[in-house]
C-alpha cells in the first residue's frame, strides 16, 4: 500500500495535501477529538465555547488562560509527515498544503505554499492599532496580552462563529480544483466549512490516510489506516 502511495506521489506534478490535527499528533500536539484529546478533558466550559468569538469578547482573561495552557506548543517540532511534504514540494510533486492546523509546523518543516484555513498561533495583532505580534507576545504575557497602545492582542486564529479568511479559502479551492492528486490525512473531515473543500477536487486519484474511517473513504482510490507519520517516513 505504501508503494502505491509512493508511485502516485512520484508521478504527481500538482498534488495537494489536505490535513488536520492528526498530522501533528506525532509532534506531541493532541488531536482535539480523539479519546484522549482536548475535547475530552475537564474545563469549566466546553472547549467549543471557550474557543468562540463571543467567549473571547466576554471572558477574555479566561480565554487566554485556556489558550496558553491548551493551544500553544512552542516546543513542538515537525515530524516525518511535515518533513516529507516539504521535500515533495521542493522536488516538484506537491503544489500546496491545505491545513486545518494552527501550529505552523508545515512552514517550520520547509513547505512554502501552506494555506492555513484556521490561521496560526504565530500571527497575532492588536485589535486597536493593528500592530503585528509573534507568538512570544502571547506566550510570555500574563492575563490579557496588551499592545503598547493599550489594545488587546488577538491571535490570528479562526474562532468558532468567525468566518475563514477569504483569500486563504479562495487559494485553497483553486489548489484543490487544479490538483492531479489529493491526499487527505489526519482529519476526520467533521469540521466545516473546511471539510467541504474536498468537493472541488475533480481528479482521478484520492488518497485517505487516517486512523479512523472518514466520509471521503467511499470516494478514495487508496485508504491507509494508521499514523500518517509512519507512512511518510
């Protein structure tokens, strides 16, 4: 099965990888919806509520307490999947990585065309003056991080109730529509509108790599069950 994946990749010229939380699990970042993931841990509010736009506005200090403790993994490093995708892009086989992850590990691995549907923890901005900040401005602050102007520093991540960035969405649709191979990995395809982007793929070969079944399996020409890093290694 791995040989089939290798063959498809070596013959692709505009492959697109569409990935989710499972891609970063082997880097020590928990999968939100796995049995041991973030969504099964105890907290005074459901994580979906804490990570919502209205909660951010109404309970900003609690939002950042949760965000620092559960969403930031500054010591995480790219794993075999991240590194392999970067090499495949460099060699001209992978055209783009479309990711639902906010950890920035694809970029850290060397991938250049990374479309981050849900933003990145490495980008933050002042809600008052618009000044840009890196991860450290949030990571090493206490309480609500503030700009020199007094404004709140907000992470450039898409919260529940917020829309996806239109430019990133448009570029993702274009990349998937023009792909000659689509590989879906490390995602349950349960998060919309991101998961809906697969409908724009019209190519012949669809590969799904995941530990559990996904809605895309019925359309896949190759299904690999297991940890994605092991296959790409």
